[in-house]
């Protein structure tokens, strides 16, 4: 399994070090993290073939970051590991897009077997992110809003909506949005305004969603209800 890159996230340093040594010994390139801090940036930088994610990382819940991971990296499989053995955790983890759920304690060989099975299975999967009364398919980029015909977003429209969802209830500056949408620096206020207008138009029938403009500050997407997740579904 040369050149297979594993991103391991677990706050149990003893277990993390043991797994890291075992995975590297087997031939996996392995990066180890002890927290969920800046996980999106790490995934972008490291580009792993698979993520091994603990359910409980400090005071944070690994399952709760799945919407962000699915939104940005829907083709990267995730294996959950946890000392929680309740079936509710398993159902929640798999329902949120996890490929497998290993209950601690487990052997390194068992984890390796799952990694070998899923690491290079980067077939794009359909993941439906439910927010308000709208549904965004992270694979097809189709946005479905109650009362509207489903709309396939353009690349820039999808990126704009993704940025706003990732920073839900926070103000995102126009500068930060532009750097995400136009990393080459060829952004213009007119282009961004047109994208914002189109996105508002698509979402106007969803009364639970509000995209607010703050003069000289940026944009804020707010939703009356928390983001929820629909189970992942393979594209046929």
C-alpha cells in the first residue's frame, strides 16, 4: 500500500503513537493529529487517501465535523474509531458518512484491513447536506429548495455556498470569500455581487435561511434550525 496517505486523529496520545508506528511500519504514509483544530486546512494540505477519526476528540465530537468534511472532501473515506460501543454512536457515525466504525480496543491489523479496503476507494459519493428546508448534494452540486426545481450550481456558486455554510452564523469577509473563489486573484466586486444575487434567488423560497450583507464587512448565512445530515447514498 505504498503511497497511501492516512490522516489519523485521536487525542489518546499513547494509542495514536502506537497506531502511527504500526501504520508506517506497514508502509502507509501517516500524519497524526491530536485535535480537530484546523482540520479542513490539514486535509487540504495533506490530501490523505483516508481519514481515521476518533469520535471523541477532547471535548469535541468527530461525528459533528462530518458535514464540513463531506462538504469539502466528499471523496475521502472516513473510518471512525471509538471507545463508545452504544449502537446509537455507530448508527450516527455511519449515517453521517463514515465507512466503518471500529470499537476500541482493536488491533492495528484490524485497522489496516479496513484501510486496505477503503483507502483507495475514492469513488465520488453522493452526500446530502440538509440545512433549513434546502438540500445540497456535495457530489452533483445540485441544490434543492422546497417549492423550486432542483438547480445544479456552478463551481463558483457551490464554493460560495460552501464557504457560507462552513462559517454558518459568522460574518465572512468579502476578501476571504474572494480568495476562496478566485485563488489566482482575478476577483471583482461585480462578479461576487452577481454570485450572491443568484444564490439568494435560489434560496428565496426557504424562509428559514437568511443571507445578510454587512456593509464593508462581508456576508453571514444564518439558519433557524441547526444543519442536519441525511445519510450518504452511493450514486448509481
